[in-house]
């Protein structure tokens, strides 16, 4: 749709999270720790760890923090917490669907915190499956443009050869979408083809996005901000369909 861009939305999400850099780094380190603890500490032999590291790098988590999280996980009984991964679903203002990915060592604490955030922001926490059908899991690889910009024919062939599903050029980047399990393989193939990959991760994309007013979008983003401030909330996804003009207004 004219005025809308996958990269604009992705960039806005990253910029919002970057403002909470300290908390974000803690969340990224936790995911790396759990992935390394649950498998081989060598990312070449642990797909979950490789994906966690790639996501962490895309948000500029320093290498020493990545190494520290892996080393801590390799220390046997260094952390006695039992971590659970699960999903919360709900609706924000204007009926916008909200999908949360959780990683916690205390489900009761998380439930209370998430429920409070929804109720204080004019939203409602839903039951399992209440909004999940409005999203689908995708892989997302962000590629920086080479000097002089993209040769679209070259990029199209590289994405096809890498088994990517689709791509969108937005200024100085291309956002390549992939099957969820293929994101790391596509990333590696694009790098082998000479492209500079800025980041790669699995995301949840809305299957049918919802256009809302900027006033309602501000209300939804206040809820998103509250949720992203919670230590146990790893990712927040929504079904808002915002134009680049609306995203610029929200950034102000």
C-alpha cells in the first residue's frame, strides 16, 4: 500500500526498543543464555543459539555480553532458574490485536504484570488463541545496500538462490522475508553472495493489518511501551497498519 513500508515499521520497532537499550540488552542476553543452556554452546551446532546471537547483533548487543551469556550458560549450575517460554494474547485500544512472546522464571509475576499493563492502557488480556490466528511466523533478513544502491535484478536472483520468499527495497536496505526455519540459511546465503546483512530474526507478521487513527495509534503504542518495559516480555507484535507519515508523527 502506498505510504506503507515493512522496513519503516521494522525500523520504528527497533528504534523504540533501542531507547530501552539497557533493558533490551538484558532480554537479549537472557535468550542467548537459555539457548546455550538448552543445547550446544557452539552456535554452529545450535540453531536456536545462532538465531539468538544474530538477533542480538542486529540490536548491537556487544560481543563481550554475548560471550558472557554463553559462558554463564556453560557453567553448569551457575543459574538455577527454570525458564519458560510461552505466549500471551490480547487486544489494545481500537481493537488492535497484541501478541506477546514471554520468557520468564515466574509465571505468576509475569501474568500479574502483563494483566496490569493491559488494564491500565485500555486493553484486555485475551485467552490462548484469541489473536494468534491474525499473525504468522516469518523470518526477516535486513540487507544493507551496496555502494551505488541495489541492482534489483541481482538482488532478486540472490534472494531466489537463497530460497528467500520475497523482498522489499526501502531506501538503503532490503527486507527479505523467509520461511521461519530458513532465516539463518538465507542469511548465510546472502552473505556468501556478497551482501552485507544488518540483522536476521524470526518475527510475527499480521496476516491482515488494521488501519487506525494516529490518536488511537498513540494509545496502542503507550500499551506497547508498557509491555516492552517488562523484563519477562521478549517481543511485542500488533496488527496496526501505520503509514510512514503516522510513524513519523509517533516518533515526534
